[in-house]
C-alpha cells in the first residue's frame, strides 16, 4: 500500500475530529465531481475512485443527505442549547465517519501503482481486497479521530461556557469549519503538507490551552493550610475547606450594572456558574443538586435554596442595564445590537445555564420572536433608543419567567419529607 494513501487517511482525522459530515461530504463531492480539483497541478484525473461497495458514497442522494447533515451539525455547534445533546456520543460518531472516509482513500490492491513520478495516485476503497492494510489504516484513522475529538471536546468545554455567554461561539464555529474544510482537501490533494498543517494546528491548540491555564493559575493564591492554589474570589479553600479572605471581587466593575458594590458575592459566583464558596467552576447540574463539595458548600439548608436569590440578583440588573441600553440605542442599529449582546451576557446567561434543554430552547425562541420587531425598528434615530431599552425588558422578562417556571417544575418533582 502506498505511503500517500495512508497519509491521506490519517491526516484527514484532524478534520473529522472537528466535524463529522462536512469532511465526508467533501470526500464524496470530490469522488462524484473530480473536475472540481483535477485541474490542479499533480492531481490525477480522478483523485478518488470508489469501489463498488462504496459507490453509494458518491451518489447524488448521499451527497444531498450529507449536505443536510453537515448543515444540521454546523447549526448544533453554534447553538449552546442543542450542542449538549450530542456531546456524549460525538467522538464515537466522528470516529465512525472517519473510518468510512478512510476506506474511500485507501486501496490495498493497487498499492504499487503510481501514475507518474510526483503524481498523486488514484485512491480506491476496497472491501473486496484481500489486503488487510485498508482496514487497518481505516481503524487507525478512526482511533486517531476519536482521540483528537475527545481532546478537542475537553479543551473547548471550558471555552464554550464563556464563549456562549459572550456570543463568540459562532465565530469559533466558522473558523473551525474553515479549518476542517481546508484540512480535508489538503489531506486529499497533498498528504505531506497535511501532516505539517495537522501538527501545526495541534501545537497551536496546545499552546493556546497552556497560555489560558497559565493566566488562570497566575491569579490563584496558595491556601495557608494546605498550600494548594485557590481563586482570588474564594472564601474557602476548594481542597481543605480552610476559610479564606477574598482578594478580588466576584465580578468586574466594568459592567454598568456592577457600579454599585455587590451585596452577595456568592450569588455573583453562581451567576457565573461557579461554586459560591470556593469560586471553582462547576457543572450546572451539580449546583442545582447542591452536591457537597470539598470546600464545604452547601453547609446549610438556606444555601441549598439559592434559586430565588439568583433570580432577585439578576432582576436587580435589569433597570441599570435598560438605562445603559437606552444610551447605546441613540446610535441606530449598532446600539441595539450592542444592547442585545449586553442583555445576553448579564441577564440571559446567568439564568440560561440552569435551565433544562427544552426550557432553554423555548425561552430563547420566545425572546427572539418578540425581539425581532424591535431590531427592525432600531434603524430609526431616537426611536432606536426606545427599541434598545425594550429589547432588554423583553429579553429579561422571557428569561426570568423561564427560570421561574423551571424552578417550579423542580420543586414539584422534589420528594416530600
């Protein structure tokens, strides 16, 4: 089996680790329409030749289905409410799709055939081949894809919690899809270059992760008891529960609704998805269930009943946020868009993280439905200020009601003493 065939299959793993169906769609597209790429130098007339058992991969019906699946996957990646539904099995799904794609790039029967010197050879999938190399390489590509997809999910999990709040997840999704499309095409057309790009991309991710961890750790302060680092907002050590004196506030004063001192820093931390005592980020399900933590939270029944405190805390932000949004709205269109981002970060995000998936979806689309007319009217001078203020009120009302409804459901399901 030629080395280039194996390199193509293995290098495509980096693309499949990011998306499942977009790379497979591109592989099928090149197999179905080779004229899209065979005009490039050193690219054979048919870069990918499918065997009879994989002929369906290049059919019009398969292309249409893969295109729909690629669009749905891209939409799910951009929607923080739908994405959790796929996170448990996305690594296995992408590994399986990478296995199929690798078989489309690997041929064991024509292993020694090169069309011309320096020319990329025709690749053909071969379930019928007695050579075991195609299956071994495909299995290796699937395993590598699973490892990379799992690593990617672990890295992005913390980034997305902040990215969803700031609204930058969509930009990250576009960048990742651009990388995904370019990586799979390079893997098809230039495997050696694909190796260098894959290594550079992995190094970039590792460097970014290391830098982010270094910045986060640099702000931590050693516990006087166990000497393990704790966040500067912590009021107790996350390891030994030793009481600490916070050296930083739980939230930045850059936000207009934070110009007054917070009366409850613990609720500020809960609004950010963190433990109100040790300030460590915890899953929303753990906080909702008041799962005991090494820092000692929750220590009393009142600490377990924090929903109403969080609701009141977020409600107190609405008035100041509305006034600030009205000032932003004096700038037509751009001011209303800025107000929408502001209300998303300061009002919707603290409540959304504690809602079940169905409640998040219904609340979000209700808020969007009532916000759309206000965005359409935000292009009129002066009227835009009123539209921006109303955007905050509509969004706040929708999310506060959704939070209350979710809390009522949880209380009804809670076992009675």
